[in-house]
């Protein structure tokens, strides 16, 4: 036996759902924007973004990842990182 119960939504509820959905999408877009790698990230930023450690990063540098000496710290060009990672593709 099947019982069908028609569900009718009030227009106010529909509008509220639309607003909440739009708000959530905008929040997600902003969070994604904040997760982007800066144009010249530091070692720390690069490791955090890619979820790698010092050993792997040093290995990549030894295998050709270009670095930018920047005072006492090392920075990377975001485009160089992308090109290097693309070169690792099989």
C-alpha cells in the first residue's frame, strides 16, 4: 500500500531556501579564493597548500623546482610550481 502525501511549500519558505543556498555558495567561493596559493608563496605556504613536508619540498628543489632567494627566506613563483608539478605527470 502506498500513501501519497502532497507537500506544498509556502512561497516564503522557498525564497528563504534560495537565499540560504546563495549565501552558502558565496561563502564557499570566498573560502576557495582564500585557499589559492599567493603569486610568490613562502616555503611554509607552499607546504601547507600542497600538504607536503620539508623532505619532499627539498627533493623537488633538488630535481629542478626553481626558487627565489628573498632575503632570509625562499620564495617560489606560483607558475614555476605549476610547471614543475605538470612535469611530474605520467
